């Protein structure tokens, strides 16, 4: 959750995108494998967007 210091409310990415339809849209998310980037990726997917996420440096799926 993100705390809004001006109003004292808490927001999450899914709350920010509530009511927004991103079906058919593509979002490019940097840092989407963890932390805030992952939360943003999940929220965008929940709103209907496809996400393109760059893997972190040193990530080689053929070795995992």
C-alpha cells in the first residue's frame, strides 16, 4: 500500500486502476519482476492490459 500523506488514505495499484478498462492495451513495465514493478504489472493485468516485462540482468530461463 502507498500512504497518501495529504489525505491520510492508503492506495494500492489495483485501487488506483479500479474502474479503468485497459483491455487491448499493452503496458511496458520496467522492474516488473519484483516489488513495486510486480505490483504494477499485476494491477495492469487485472485491468485487462497485456504487460511486457524486461527480465532482470543475468536472468537466463534456459538455465533455471
